[in-house]
C-alpha cells in the first residue's frame, strides 16, 4: 500500500538562471513544492533528483543560499543511486538551471564541487522572469525500487540517467500518440490535489502566468532526435573535462549515456562499454563492459565490435578466444573501422589463433594505413624494416615510420630515432635521432627514455651527462624496460651518475634477469661470484652464467668456461681433466682420487659409473680424506655402487663429523632424525644440524629453520626459524627462499609482508622450486600482495602440477571445479585430484570422496 501524500512534508524550490548568479537575484519562478520521500533506512526525508528534473528539466544543482547541496553518498563516498539530496522542508532551496546547449561543462562541474561561490556567466540568459506555482506530490514517499519502461540494462536492473536526464519531463515512448495523455499536460487552472505520476513523468495540471505552453505532441522522429541530443550532451561532458574535474565529468557523462543507452542508442551503449572497459568514472568491470559492447555490436556498431575483439584477444572478462576475436575484428574491419583492420592485420602478422600470414597482415595494415591509422603505418614500416613477407627496404621503412610518427605514434618516433642513430635508410644524424627520441619521450615511451639515456651516457648528439643518462634510465626502468633496468644496474655497480650501490645494482639486474635478459643475468652472476651487494655464491653465479650463456651471450660463455676450468660453482666437464685426475690418483694422491670419483659419478670426461666412483672414494677415504669419507657414506646411504649398509654409513659419518666436516655433520643429523643405523633422536639431529649450520652450510641452515618453525627437537621459535632461513636464502638456496617467503606471508617471526613474500617466492621459482611456484599461485588466487588474478594463479598451478607437485595438482583441480581462471570441468578437477591423491594428498582424496563439499586447503 502506497504511503499517503500528507504523511510527508513538502520541499519548496525556486529556479535561478545561472546567468544571474553573479549579479542581483532574478528568480524565474516563485515557489514549487515537491513532496519529500521517506528513506526507511536513514529515517530521513530526501528529494530524488529525478523529481526535481520532472519540473526543472534543465536543473544543474541545488543551493541553499551560497552552499551547494551535495548528492548523498555512502560511507565509501560513492553516490547513492538513484541520485538524491537531503530535504530541508523549512527552507526554500534554489534550483540552478541552464539550458541544454551548455557552453562549458567544466564550469558546471566547478559549481557542483562547491569550489567557487559562483559560476562565470554563460552566453545563455533566459529572457524575463516568469512565475510558476506547482505542487508536486509523489504517490509513494519511500525510495522506489528501480524499474523502467524503457530498455533494461544487461544485468536486468535499470541503470537510469537520473543525474541529468532531459527526458524526465517528457512522456514515455508508449504515450507518444495518446491524445488522452497529451491533452492532460496543459491546463489554465491549477488543482492543488493533482499529483505527478513519477513513472509516466507527466504533470497533471499546472499554470504559468503571462505565458502559455503549446500542447505537447512528440513525434517518433523528435523522440529519436532527443535521445541523440541526450547522448551528445553526455559527449560534451565526456570530452571536455580537465584536471581535477575529470572524474566528475565522466560520472555526469555516464548519466546521460545511460539515459540514451536504456532506449537502445548504440553509440551510448558503446560509450558505456568503453567506460567500464577502461574504468572511466566507474570501477573497471570487464563483465559490464562486455555486456554493453555486445548490445551495441549486435546493432552493427563497429567500435563495439572492435572492442569485443580486443576483449576476446586479451582475455579481459572472458577466456581468451582468438576465433571470437577474429570474428569481431572481421565484422568491424569490413565496415572500414581502421583500428579493427589494424588489429586483424596484427593477428595475421603474429599468427594469433591462425597460421601466420604476412601477405594477409600487410593487406589489412594497408587498409588501416590508408585511413592514416598510425599503428598500422608503424607496422608496415616494421615489416619493410625487418623484411617480413617482403624484401627488406629501409627506405620504405623510413617512409612509413615517418608517416606514423607524424601522426603521433611514439613507437614510430622511437624507431625513427634509432634508424637515424644507426644510419639505416638515411644518413646517420645524431641530432635528428635525438629529436625523435625526445618526441617519443614526451609521450612517456619507455624505449625512447632508454635510448635518450643512452645518448646522454655516450655523448651522441649531445654533451655527455651521466647524471641525465641515469635519470632517463630510472624512468624507463620504472616502466619495466629491460635494457634500462640492466643499464641502471651498471650505473649503480660502477657509480656512473649515481652513488655506487651494489645492493641497488643487484636489485635492477635481478629485475631484468627474471625477464630473461642475458646481459643482466651475466652481470648478476658476477655480483654473486664476487659477493658485491649480495652474499657470495659461486653456485648461484654459475647458474646465472649458464642461463646467459644458453642465450649465446659471449661474456657469460667465457666466464662459465673459466668456472668450469677452475671448478668454481660448476662441474668440470673435460676429458683432459679426467686424464690428469687418473694419473695423480694412480700415484696415490688423495685429492685426485676424490676428484676422479667425482668424474666417474657425474660422467665428466668418462662414462658414468657408480661402482668405480665408490672405489675411488673408498681409496681416498681410507687415507683419511674427510670429504671422501662423507661422500662414501652418502653413496652407501643411497645405495649407489655399493650395498646399502646404514650401520657402516653411520660409522663413517661419525668419523667425518668429528673432524668438523659440515656436510658429514648434516648427514649424521639426518641419520639420527630418520633412524638410519642408529636409534632415532630429533634432539641429537638438531644438535648436529646446528653444528653444520654454524659452519655456513646452507642445507643445514634451512633444516634448522624448519625444525625451529615446527618445534622438532627444539622449542618452536618462528623468530629463530626466520634467522636460519634468512642465512640459507642469502646463499641462494631455493627451499630457504620459499620458507622465508612463507613466514612473510603468514606473519610469523616477522611482520606480515605480502610483497616480501612474493619477492622470495619469485626468487625460489627462478631456480625451479615447484612448491614456491604453487605458493605464487596461491597468492594470485587470493590477491595477497598482488591484484587477485585467477588466470595467473592457474598458470602457476599448471606449471607446478605438470612437474608433479601434489599441492599444485590439488589447487588446480579446485580451479577447474569452480571455473576460476579455467573452464569449469568436474572431469578435469577429478583427474587432477586423483594425481594428487596418489601422492598422498589427503585434501585431494577428501574431494574425491565428496566432490560436493570442497574446502580449499591453504
């Protein structure tokens, strides 16, 4: 039952033209009374903006004297929908009006934010003040549930342009040709008991002194024109905002677009899709963007068709689907949409979802370039430059790069700079090169920033300035430019333009190294080898040199050969070395016998043989070589080339441990922990691990950390665990880095820090640690230290699951079960759980037993 009108008070309004704000007051009407609404949540009376627009169709905002009445917002400062203001029944409020042909949307926004006490005069002034007396009453005084007689939004909930909808004073489309409704719009007499029907937006009766209004008789064409005008007005706000007003201008524009979009206007639907796609004035929401674009695309709107192609291609709001992307790009391209033609060319160029086809790529690039689409011109230049599908032609490349650069493409400007610097297709000219780099830099292009830094660093085309060079490296590195990150590392390592800081050098080398840069991998390896800015680790250095050398980086290849020759952090793999070890071993040299065993064991310079390795170790061990004694015990323990004999192994380990061999102490501790050759004792195991760890043995340090963390053989102490993990992690041990990351993740022994956790997990992953990869997936899945990203989490879980990590297999199964980052598939989920359960995962087995009750295990 609707609330009776007399239960709510009336709010008095009078209109004021914006042109009169700065002068003497000139009211266009006396008073208009609008019935208040009752907000059952706040138990306060409010006025809906749509009620105000019903009478004052050109209303901009409401003021109480010199104070702007702000729209009501929630605790997160988000405007309540529908828009509403507080009621002040004992006060006459001023409604500031302005006709639709707004000269300056920014001035309106300026007034809304109450930054200035008055807005500048506009050129629009309504001639003469007229008196209007109307009482507006609302049948239902509570805030209505949103509904609409016009088109619904994709979610089935109305999104209405209550902010500034000019249509609010006109009858709905269904009443266009209804004489009974239109004839009731105008009356010479006023009846105070007549109401406004807020759903049909028609005033029952009103009077205006000294002026009569012709009967409303809207034709269908006029309505269409008005819808377009609504869209155009939104476009005015959308395109004309500046500085601090940009958020508000998008918000107001959205209101107009919604008004037009709800009535099926494709341009408005496209704009709304774009705003949600890129978070303009709204929270970025790919799902909402997709829905609006689909509405417009099915009406043949080329821009939305192209946007759908982008979303399917780039996996935004949908699973990546190159076929669908191609389909939508094709539809838009055939309508002559330049961007779609370019994107279609790029798919053929890169072979995305289709076989690579340079001729087809060039064909579509030509179509877009003929419309002066800068990116297509750049791509044509690139194809000529690198001879893709056509003979290399630097002159042609320059021609297309120049066209693109002149149309504002930063990538083309940067490429032109490089070609002038190298003299490709043009006469070498550093000064012109510098000019093009500077143009691209003005657009924030990271490649140009790096090249400009290089020019200053080398003094090409300008004076040499290492400080300026470093400044540009920092800007480019901050945007993720790999070359700049490596160059910045070099600057910090050598004090070029900045204070020398090897820790900072290691940081920037690591950034580039993790993204596969061979030079940075080699440079970081050098820091580890010499202990500059990081803890010395020859093993870590050798690993980085190897990764760099595998990419053909000559300096790393040379350094790796030196390490192999000198047996520093890497196994020697030379036949001559084996021969030398053999000769010395025959003469009874203990160290040579040990090295000979190592060659046999690892197959370096000779066919691998566990038996011969054990024989050589035994000879060396019998002569008291403590490391050989420890290695012999490891062979016995693992039954490599000898019969397994835990008792004998324990005895030899005891001898080596007593002589202070750290690895023997660790292995002896492992024997006590697992009861191999002796009665199990966690306390004695912990004692031996500590002796080994105190000598700097990373494996023992990590195990000590685990014992302290779990309270095995020692009192549980997360702070102590953190200390041991840190020591081992500093030596580059992946397991310790992963364990350290976990402590940061859970906040035990150290303050919780998801960013640091991510950093250490990444360091471990870089060394191939499966569990760390799974932990990364967990962080992405739950948005810990990073933006929640189910797709990224699935990638992490997939990588580890494919390599046998049972927890990753379990988590990946959950992703498939719930359709989070992967297509929903009960079959795939159960297959993964079976694999995890086979490795002993109780959680996976539980899911298999009762698939309907899934509880993720963290």
